[in-house]
C-alpha cells in the first residue's frame, strides 16, 4: 500500500524542484507545529508530520487555553486579582487562605454556641 505522507517526507528535494519549476499542484508550506518549510501536493495538509507536529500544535493551543483560564482570578478573601498556579485555587496567597479558614472556624464555633 502506498503511503503518501512517507513518500513526501522522503522526496522533499524532488517536490521542491517541482515547486520551483511551477509544476502544477505542488505547494510550499510552513508547518503549523514545528515551523519547518516543506513541500506537498495535498490541498489540505498543514503539518509536515501530522502524527507529530499536529499534536505539538494542538498541545500548545490547549496549554495556552489552560493558562488563560487561570489568569485574572479574584481572591475570595481580599478581592485582589491574581494569576493562579492551579485552576481550582480560591485565594491569592497562603495568608488569605489561612485568614478565610480562621473566619470559617470562628463562624461555626459561634453558631454552635
């Protein structure tokens, strides 16, 4: 069975010469994952190695999305804005976390009296 991706990877010099001679459907593309220049005859190809570079690009987008989700959170105790290290953090620092805990314990003690 013919594997077009493998053939294209092995014959980049040939595809480059076809591209330079303006031979029809050969395209010059910058890989969306690793940034490497490669040549292809596929119309929809975006990565030089889809199984590797496609995953790299997707992982980078997912990481950026997670970082954005953790930025500019509001502290539940002091109301300050902070960038969290974890997505489930509620306080900007250990001091606020400890003060909130002491207030909760104090409120429970007052209710039970």
